[in-house]
C-alpha cells in the first residue's frame, strides 16, 4: 500500500499514547533479539530499542516509503528491513507490533505463526486499533458501497480482521502461553471538527481505498468528508478510539 509518512505523522501525539501503554507490557530484559512488526517510520522502534539494554532490534515493514524514513534511526543494535509481517521467520525473544497487525488477515492463523517464532521465555506484545465499528469506519464502508465508487473498487470493501478480545486470550491459551494479558482501552481524543477525523483516517483506514480507486480518489474523499460532517456536526468532535492490547509468553 502507498503509505504516506507525512500524513501518518499528523496525529503523532495521539498515536504515541497507545505505544506508551504497549511498552509498559514489555518485560525489560537485556540482550534480547527483538522484531518490531510494521515498524513504520521507526521513531517508536527507536524508543523500543532505547528501552532494551544491549538488545538487537529489527524494524520490519513492507512499505518502501516508511522504511526510507525509518532508516535515519538505524544505529548499532537497531536496523530496519523490508519484509512481510505475515511471513515472519527466525527466532525472537520479543515480537512487538504497534498498530500494524490489523493490516494482515486471518489472526487465527497469524498469531500462532508469530508465536511459533518465539524463543523459550519469549514474549509477544501487540497493540491494534479495534475501532472498526465506530461511525467513521461505517461511513467509509457505506460510501465505498455506493456508485461510482463501488464499480471503481470492483466491489471491494475492507473489513478489519481484528478479533474480539476474548479470541486472542483463547488463541494464547490453546498455544500453551503463559502470563496472558488481553484488554481493550478507549483513548478519548478531542479533534477540531469532522474534517480532522477525515485527516486522521486519510493516513490509515483510507489508504487501501486510495490505492484502488484511481482517479475517483478526490471525489471519494469529498463524499466521505460530507458524510462525516453530517454525522459529526459539532465542534470540537469527541473521537473515542478503541484499541486492543495483548501480551503472552512462551515457556518452552
Ligand atoms: C499504522 S502504521 C504503524 C507504524 C508504527 N508501528 C507506529 O506505531 O507508528 C502500520 C504500518 O504497518 C505496515 N504494514 C502493513 N502491512 C504490513 C505487512 N504485511 N508487513 C509489514 N508491514 C506492514 C505499514 O507499511 C505501516 O508502516
């Protein structure tokens, strides 16, 4: 997908709070072999690397645009590489992912695959947005189902693959994981107006639509802006953002 690092960075402050909460779940130990899946522009991978003494941290992403930005943060003990998170190989003491696994389908298969690549005593710690039933996301799907967008998108509509939180707990239990933690948290953002919601989702949820919709991109964005204004006429706009966290350890 054509990720735009500049657009993505517009809501940096709002996006770093969940990372802070994710980092609190990480057991800080020295000399870990770590991978950050969907590392994006690498600032948060750098914070991860800085908090893990003498560790070897790899930021993995499949977007050349994001990796280009990330490369400036490379240093001894921190490198960045192109790769698909769903095809992770190698053995890791910590697999971390912040706001990226929602871009890979079939979490019932993905989570066991990642878990299989943990060393003994290894930890997986993940944060994923789970606000796909928020009105803003419903509007995207409704507009995508309307003509002329429906034809331009060939009927394609994106449904987030994120599972109910109890499913993650169940997957880890069945994998024999230990110290399983799963929870949801609402981040209470207050944005200037409905246009700010569109700005936010232009850097994330709309990216795969923009990629597919060709020259109807601006018309699609305008229609979403108009629908968002109808749904959120007030200023400022309260934007409760639900996120799912999970962490688990492999004992053997
Ligand atoms: C919302 S950004 C999160 C970036 C970073 N982790 C952060 O929290 O700022 C999602 C990232 O996942 C990456 N991504 C999406 N699908 C991926 C895949 N299959 N393999 C690797 N990276 C992927 C995107 O390129 C993007 O950089």
